[in-house]
C-alpha cells in the first residue's frame, strides 16, 4: 500500500540555494502577502474562489511578473517557466477546497488529489522533460513533491505506465484512470516523499513569528521559483554573476563587445580612447610599461602580439590578472578566517583602512603571505598582525613581474569613476554611489560588497544580503576575460561534472580490474564486489585511486581539474575508502558527501546540517585536516594540465589552491600556537606550453640519454615530489634548478641520439676530421683537389648546421611542450612514456584558416586526422589519444561539425578504430553563453571497438532530475558499423538501418541529375551589382538596352516549396568575357558608356571598389568566371541553402539566384515531388547539419548522396500530375492548402523506396 513520508526542508533545498541569503524586505513581503491572503480565506467559499486566493498568493509573493500561473488544458493549475502560457510547464498544482475529503493527508494519501496529480503528470510528461515539482494544496496544507518522485515511482513503473496507455488508447477517460490508480496504489509498495507546510498552524496559531531565521528562510525558499522551478541564481557555479562581472571589467579597464567577423562576444581594452579611464588597473599598468620602455627590455615581446599595442595590452592584462588572482585569493582567505573565528570581522584585512596604496598591497603579497610570522619585519608584524603565512608560489614574483612591472610601481593617486550600475550604495544604503574613487580603494570596497564564503553562515536573512561569489564563478569570469581571442569557452559545471564522472569512474574500475584480475563491468559492480571494511583493503584501494593520472591538455581556468578533484573524493566516499588521515576510520560513518552544483557538499548524517569547520572541535578538526591532506595528495599525484596561455595557467593554479584553501586547517606549533597549514607547491603540475607542438616524439628512446646523464627517472620523479612539498623559497629554487637541469639534459641528449639530422651532421664532422684535419696533425699538406673537397664538405656542414639551428629556433617551437619528459609521473622506471589514465577537456575552437603556419607541422605529427581545413580541436583529439594509455578513457566536448563536415572525414575514420562509449549531441542549445558552437561530448576508451555505444540527442538544458537521469532516459544504443565515413548519423539501430536502406535505393542525386547542381551567383560587391525594382525600372527607362543586362535575382528567403518564386531584387550581369566579345575595336569603358549608358553611370561610383575584387572578370564591371550562367535561363529546380524543411520549387521564368540558393539544372517535376517528400525531409533531419532555430543546411557535399529512386512510368506520371496540380494552385494562391495532394505524393514515394509500415512510422 502506498505511504507518503515527510522530508525536512533542509534535505530538499539544493545546497547552493541553501547558501543564498534572503533579504529581510523580501521575507517580510512574503509573510505579509501570506497573512493577507490567509485573512481573506473563507472556508464556505467555492473551490474556485479558494484556488484563486492560492494563485494570488503565489503570484504576489514570488511569481509576478516573471512566471505565468494559470490553468492548462485539464490540469488544475500550473506554473510556467516564463512569462507566457506558451512557456514550458514547471509545476503542476492540484488545488482542493479546505477540509475536502479528496485532499491528501499523511494518514490517507490514496485519494483523488493524488490520482489527479498522477494523471496530469503523465499527460504533461509525454512531451515535457522540464517538470520540476507537483503540489497538492487546500491553501492550509501544502504537499510538495519533487518530480523525481513521480518519475521514479509512477512514470518508470510499468504497471502505472500500462494503465495510462490503456486509458489513452481506448479513450477511457480520467475518471476510469482514477478508479484504477486507486486500486493499483492499494497493492503497490510505494513510499512517496514530500515536503509539508501547514499554514493554518503557522499563521492561525502565529507560530511563524517564533521560527528561527534559518527556518523562515527555508520556508521562503521552499516556495520560491529558484526551488519549485529549479532555477539558476547568482551563486550558481553554472551562472555568471553579470553585475559582478561587468563592474570588475570596468575597474580593470576592459569592455565586452561583439566581434564583427564572428558575432561572438570578446573582451578587449576599451576601444574608444576618450572613454578609457587613466586610473583603471589596465591603463595605469600600460602607462607605466610605456614610460619605462618595458617592451624593449623583454627578450621575446613578439610572444605577446604582433604590434606594440597588442604587446602592451597582453603584457598589461597578464600583470593585472596576476595581481587580481592574489587579491581574490586573499578575499577567499579573509572569508575563511572570519568564518573560522565565529564571524569575527576583526580578522578582515582587505580594506582601504589597512591597504591604503599599492605599496602596502605589495607588502601584503611579498612580506606577509610569503614569510613566516617570526621572519617578518617588526613594522610589518605591527601593521598586519597574524595574517597567516601560506608558502604558495602565488605570492612570489612571476618572471614577467621581475622583467616588466611590479604592483607597487602603479600610481596610487589615480581615481576612476564609479560604474554606472555599481553595487556600492550611498550612506543610506538605497542608491548607487556616483562620482569617482581611488582605484585601489574602489576595488577593495567593490569586493567587500560581495560574499566570498563557500558555505551557509547560518545568517539566512539579512537587511542587505550580499551575492555569493564562489571559486567556480570566479573561474568562469576569468576564463571569459582570459579567452578574449583564443577560442576558449568556459565549460559549465554540469558538463565538467558529468564528463569527469563518466571517465574517472570507468578508469577506476579498470585500475581495480587490472590489479585484482577482475572482470567488473561498471562502478556499481565495483562497489558491490570489494569489501572495504578492512583497513588494509581500504589502504590498497586508496593507493590505486591515487595512482590515476588525469590530464587536461587545454586546461584553461582549470574547471575540469577541479571537477576531477571533487569526483575523486566522491569516488573514494562512494566506495567507502575515504578515511581520516590519523585514525584510518571511514569518514562515511558520520558524514554524507555529495557533489552538488559543482561543489563538494558535506553534511552531518545525524542532523543533516552542513559541515562547518571549528578548530576547537576535535571531530571537525579531524575531518577538515583529512580533507585538506586528501585534496593535496590527489592534486599532487593525479591532476595535470597544460595551456598555451600563461594567464590560463596562473588561473588554473589559483583554482586548485582555492580548493585547498576551502579546507585549510589550524595546526598547533611546537610552541603551542595555532597556525594555518601552509599550501603545497602544486603549480608544477600545471604548465605553460603548446600541447600540439613537440620536438620529440613520445616514442623517442631515452635509454642512451639516461646512461649519459647523472640522474635516473626515479630521482627525477623524487625531485618533482620534493618540490611540491618544499617549505622555503631557498629549497624551491634549488629544486627548480635541478629539475631544469634534468630537462635541459634531456633536450640536449635526445637531440644528440635521436635527431637524424644531428647524427648526419656528426658523421660529416667526423669525415672532415678523418679525411682532412687528422692529417694535419702529422704535418702532411693537402693538395689543391683535397682543399677543394674540404671546402665543399665544410660548406655542407655549415649549411646543415644552420638548418638544424633554424629548426631548433623556429618560431613554431617557441612554446613547444615536451610531453616526452615534462611529467615524470607518466614515465616508467626505464623512461618509457606510458601515458595518462584519463584525458579530458574542452579544446579551443579555432578555424582552420587561423593557424596556417602550423599546418606543415600538424600534417607530420597528426597523420590520422590531418586535413588542410580542419579546425584546431581536431588535432587536440589525436594529441589526447596519443598521450592516453591503452584501454584508458578519454572525453572532450567539441563542436559536432566533425561528424558531418568534410574536414572531419579523417577524424571519423580514426575514431571508428576506438571503442566509443557515448556520444551526446547538444545541437544548437546554448551550452556556452559566448557563442553558438553546436557542442557534442564523446567518451571513448583507447582500444578497438568491442561493444555498442550509447547516443543521446539533447533537446533541453533544463535537467530537472540532473543530466545523468535525463541522458539515461533519452539515450539509445547503436553500433560503430553503422557510422559511415561520409558522415555520422546519431540515431538508433532501426533508424540507421532505414537510412542505409534508403541510400541503397535508386541513384545518388548527383548521378540522377548528372552533377547539374550549381551554386547561386556571387558578385563580390552586392551594393553595386544588386539593385531594387525602382532602380531597375529607372535604368531601363533611361536606356532600353539595359534590360538585356538586368536579370531577376532571387534571394534564399524568397524560395518556398512549390511556390512560384518572385524576385524582389535584380542583378546587373556582365559575364566575364562579355565585354571583349562585344566591344569590337572600342576601348572597354568607351564601349560600355556607348552601349549601356544608364548602367555605366549607375556603376561608375563603384568602380574603385569593384576593381579591387579578387573574383571579378576582365573588367571591373564584369562578374567572376562562371561556366553555368546559361543554366539560369532554363527551366529548373531552385532551393535555398538554409531552410527548416525541404523547400524545392520550380522556375520557368529564367530567374537568377544569389549565393543563398542552389539550382538543379533539370526540368524534372518527378524529381521535384521526391525532393519535397517526407522521405527527403526525414533525410534532412538525419543527415544534414542542424543550425540554431531548427534550420538545416542542405549543402551539396551531403545532398549529392541523397538517394533518388528510379520510378516506373506509371508512378512517375502520377507524381508529375500531382506536382503540376500543386504548382498551379500555389501559383494562384501561395498559401493554398495542398497538404492532401502532398500526402498522396508521400504515399507514392514510400512505395518507390519499398518501405514497410514500421519504416514509414519511423519517417513520420
């Protein structure tokens, strides 16, 4: 029998929402609205009247004007996810009259209100994956159910699903369904969880006033849109805090704009010089760089850009990001210190009363954070007190700072105007401040207006709540600033979490299978199979997990590595091997650990309260210390990253330090003092370099090299580990020198033993010595011939020597990254490269035309995937697989174009040789805010295909039950063998078999039309050669001969299926060669003036622009060469290059068309009928690239292979007859309804393809 069980608000509200502070004003409005509506409730009124009161309460308290509440169909009441009734339904509400016997209660749940909710849910769920909650209420009592409960207990239950299907298929209606559901619930063992509100008790008995702040906040949140509609909000790690972001840009001196060429958002220095603020951080920095001629002192200024302005901007921005990294890290540290000391705000130190200028800020960086307290000067100790020493490389001068500029060199006196939408308020706290402020003071005040804590402070309702800025949000902001032109996009948390879970869990299972000689299939089997109650087994398991090596070769802000860190801890927790460092006991005994919103959440099992560190509490101390040391161990051993952008590397290192800072703990010194644990030197795992460019192949033999240098691989590995734990600058510098020396030796010796050109040079030098120089030792003289031979040999040696030097010094290798030896953790003891267990990431999206200088190198190093026009991410795929261990796991998120584009051909062939596990296509969904990238995720293992793979075509980003549950529901299996080299079809097996059957029928379109498919005309200067009707009429009125040259000119938008196309524009067409063919002895321009005077006068102002076209004819007024101009004068089929469905039509009016159209030069109405049929529409959806908004691009490269069946004479005649009927009707009325005739054509076409009823149903 069904029962319902009440859950606490605390366990239901997402942790990220739980951390959100509610404004006192907002809660009071909620409370006053509730009390007011409660007072108006009349128990004798009708159900409709009471329902209206309930809706009024929700609208006035929360939902107006952003969310529409109303009835929908037969649903009682719904809350939409937007302002319109057309927006998706997010909440279903069943409202009952007060004291109704049909209302749910905990004692009697099997009543009509529940039956109705189940019915409404099934009706909505058939087409809507975005339902979030269901509510039953009589205004007094509110039963709130998470959609997951209904999905799991009812929708996925075969008995309920069968019942609903029967009701629908046999039109039995809702009343029958209610009766049957009631019977089914009696026999079903279902426990349905819910949240409960009793307003009669809270308001009627005035208990609301006795609630704690936390309880009031939870009551508010449980009915808020953020909870009921599962919305993102300001401290959501997937959500950019726009207000914080734009004001920070203003303080730095940057602006966001749209790039004209690509229409994507970019970050740049303020373009309008008059709007640049001298006091902004960037302008202050650039000014000092110019004054001191810093660029002239840098050894490689060209690495920062091609022009002086680019170099100044890049150097200045890198310095600003370095300084801001430190300030933001310290803001997070300050927040931790305040929280650790019971919200003691005297621990705050980032304020202008203390940090009065850039000199003091520099002192804080380098004389406080970088020095132990007892090593600080007395004046520094007096000024800064006991701010902890951190031992982090973050607080050491970077190489660029040493060579260029230090923060203390900035001018202190400069001011900057307040941002026009500043978060800072006037003394009354009502209005935004205006005027100007000292830049540093402004920055500190701005940061202080936000909360940088990561957990619930307990103060859930405040008069002026601050938005929470988490480490993830900071990462997102810096990735946007940093990726201003390098094709990188911040990957949302739900993506990084999912990809890390998919790959790292698979790699963990593989580790255990290899170690214990098991055949476990998945992580769930691993959990069930291994008994982790034994401490020794737990230790073995930890050692195995700690040996995982995870790499992001385009690491960006480090988001993937942070998600990987959280996932590794979650894996240990789920397996029961996460343990206290000192006792070895399992942490899972007392604590619940989960990943929510890309954050690690820790909750007390007993009271469900979030973990808060208190160094005075031994249990809290033990947990905090264990988590810190666990994270340190995993970061040092497991996480590796590379990026070409040094600013990205700095940000990634910062992110990992922040993850450690979250669990920073106090330790007791030998003197009995409390001191914050120092941070390790994790920066050595995150390196700067071009992941795609290496001098030395991965299979380079190191055996001779290792014999010739004084260190072995174990020693190299040991020095790297020692560096991570070095506790002083001197120790770090010494280890850096040793590590640099080892890598330098590797470079020298590898070149000596493995470079064939150097070997050749050495042999030539040896020959020179033996033949000519050795003889001189014994006094013999060379004759003239020998001297000539020696000179030739010396010339050959000098030439080869110079070629080798040029190769070594080539700009291509300027940022080369040597995977062969940079990470000793992925070398075995004899120096062989063994690779990573997981390669994961989001490589940059840079088009093939933007890195032409690299292509000869890429062709050599990436033979499996290279094509001349491939985008850069293609090579990152091959590089990722090169550095991946055999049978280990790989996942990227990249544009889906590789699956169908011609440049993806070699990549498709290459990936078919691997075991693909999952492909997830997001189509045109806006996964990345900055641009439309059509992203897709794929997961594979580095082994040959053995199993089916899972496919998911994602249609929403509103994963109300989480992305994993959504994908489980929409995924289907298919086989590698159905992926064709020409393009991959992401469909189930039946659909793929159908497509193959269709493609084997008849002829490809290209053969059917004898390749007579032609692109529309490009003029190279539309403003000159494309004219409107009025201009056409005027030119012909002035000179009748102009009519010979002016042609009707269609645009793609004017072409609609079967409709008679009408051109709104016209083309001035002089074909290449037309002038010379007709001018006789006249000079070209003279002939044009005489023959077509009105056209000449019209075109003359465009002569200069027309002359510089690269695709003109022999004269500036002629168009480019084109072999098929005459085809436009024939009867033909025309179609647009972008359309939602097949839009083929027939032209008998000699229309020309622009480049947004194609023509099929064939008078064939049978073909027209087939091309507009359902079968071809089906192939559109399955084979063509889908663009944003549901559009398709029928590119001829793909369309040419569409199958056209050969008809029998009778069928062809029938189709032609029906097509002509449609054309006649559409000519008379373009809006004529011809759907019945088109359906008849579809039926005929189905027969031509010999389709079964089942196959037709797939198409339809």
